[in-house]
C-alpha cells in the first residue's frame, strides 16, 4: 500500500514542512513547475520522485522530467501532466488522450487551485494539489497525501502549509 505525497507549483520554493508531511510517504509525485532541477533533486534525495515538467521549467528540468507521465501504481493507472484542466474543462491536447485511454487517476497542476473531483463520464478521479510555492495568486499553500491499495485510492488528506 504505497503512501503518496503530491505537490505542484513549487516555483523554486520548497518549504521545509514538506519533508515533515511526507516523511511517512513511499513516493513523492510533483505535477510540474518545479522551478529548478536543484529543487527536484532535493525531493528525489528524500524519497523516490515522479514528476512532469511545467510551463515555467527550464531545459534542465525538461531533460529529466516528461511533459506527460503515464504509469501504474498498484493496480491504478495514473496520468500526470502540468496543464491538464479538470473534468468538463480539460485542456484540448489532454482531452483526446484522456478519452481515448482513461486512467483511474488523472493529476494536473498549473491552476494553483486545490481540486479533487470525479469524472463519471470516463471513470477517472482528478487531483490537483494546488500550489506549494509562494509564487502566484493562491492564498494558502497546499499539498495532498493519499494511499493506493490495489485499485483503491483512499486516506486522502489535504495539507495546508500556510499563507503564500
């Protein structure tokens, strides 16, 4: 039963609280806009890291992390992309990919808006962890933490890091 720590939009700011909140996690997933490869490397040195690059990420980050990441965790198909939208409002490039081969879990970042919602049309759970960094218009920095057991996504927790 992997325990996952999910964050996005750090924009080169990594709050030390992340390490405390994710200490019991097996993996960290980052939904883009790391801000620097050094920040990604700090996370990867702490726990196994999966991630995608975001629109602010430079060439160094893009050489290590893909734009779209599809993988299986336990028996759950996961798709992660930085700019993906959400149910009913998917980004055009993502929509076709999602509808052709729907994952059980679709993760995106970019909006800085914490959102967890089902898409009954394709049987997908959408997660956006909001923004963990200080850059942007969000008021509270947020993370998500959850578990995956076989086909179940459960024990979802929203973590607030404090004001931007």
